[in-house]
C-alpha cells in the first residue's frame, strides 16, 4: 500500500480513525515538496498497512483541510496517533523527514 489522498471530505475521519497517521501537505509549485515527496512515498511503500496510514494533501485543491490544520508553509508534515497530534513541522529536509517517521514508527 502506498499513500492515500487526503481531501476536504475525508481528512477528519482519517485523523480520528487512524492508529498512526502521517500527513504530507504539499503543492505542485513547491520545490521543497518535490524534494521530500519521494522519501515520503518510499516510507509509505515500506511501512503503510491497515494501522499505519500515509496520506498526501494537496494544499491548493483542499483548502478547507489546509485551513483547519493551519498550514502556512509547505511542505508541512503531521503525525497523529489515535487522533492526537504527536508532531508537526514544516521543512523539505529529507533526513529529518526520515528521522521523524522512523522514530514515530518505533514508539
């Protein structure tokens, strides 16, 4: 399983009903998003299952979800565990993305 598309209509359910949820909020025009996206996709391929969800949210097309999550920089990443925010950061830093996701998976 790879990433799933997060939308204005499904973001609340994904957050509320996922055991462990990783979110990549991105945009087509964002250079750092293009740098970090391949690592996010790779980690999703390696780790996603019924209990661990990797979701991508397009900030340009899914405005309601982006506003609700108070996204002001791209890319922005979120980690939710059982509906609770564990971590949030904005950075295209690929090593940090790998580190944050790996740490969350090991806890």
